[in-house]
């Protein structure tokens, strides 16, 4: 099971006045819209390493990560549950909510995690489709969550053929 360990740090530019940027990966078979310009992190020497695409907008981190696994993946929905548990443990966070969600007939997990004594809220979604594991993450200050932008980002996640 592969999961993404996140370090929270500013990514520039921070405010683009409502312009959205589309990330598209034919290799990852995914498209998603970010509320600011995004940066992509890829380890050139490891083609199986997770790809991390992230943007920062109004002090909120928006992240897509995907990993293409070589080893056949079975029990996708169970692996998604393990991913949530591993992610929460790696962050040292508190799992507030965890439930199944379905996208195009595939079952993943949607979780709400609190960090730093409730100062940060992490919205975490993980789904495994074929040999690819996708993680969609939003990290925001709990006191100033922008639910409209968060939902627009989460809903923009689309798998492509």
C-alpha cells in the first residue's frame, strides 16, 4: 500500500482571483481542476513513485496524488480503508469521519482528519481503480474553511479513458 506523506508549505502564487487551472494526465488517466496554478512533483529516477500535484489558494493546500502500481491490486475497497488508516497514522491526526464513496462503480474512502489540536482540517479521499491509486486531499485552517472551493475541487476529479 502506498500513501502520500504531506509536508505543508506555501506554494506560490497564492491567489489567482478565481481562475481555475486544469491538470490532465493521460498516464494517470485523471483530470482535476485547481483553484490556483499547480506544481507537479515527480521523482525522475523512480517511475513507480507517487506523482504529487499541488496548489495553494487562500492558505489552503489542494493536492492530487496518484501511484501506478506494478503489482496487481486486489480488494480495492479494502486497500482504500488501509490507506486511510495509514494516512491518519503517518500524519499523527485524529480521524473524525470515514465513509465509503463510489465513483464510476469503484468504492473508495472519504475521510475527515483533524491535525494540530483541531487547527487544521484534512479532507482526504482515496480510491483505487485498476492499477492506479488516487488520493485527493485538501488541507485548510479549521476556522476558515472555504467549503464552496473545496467542493468544486473535489467534484472536478475525473477519470479519463
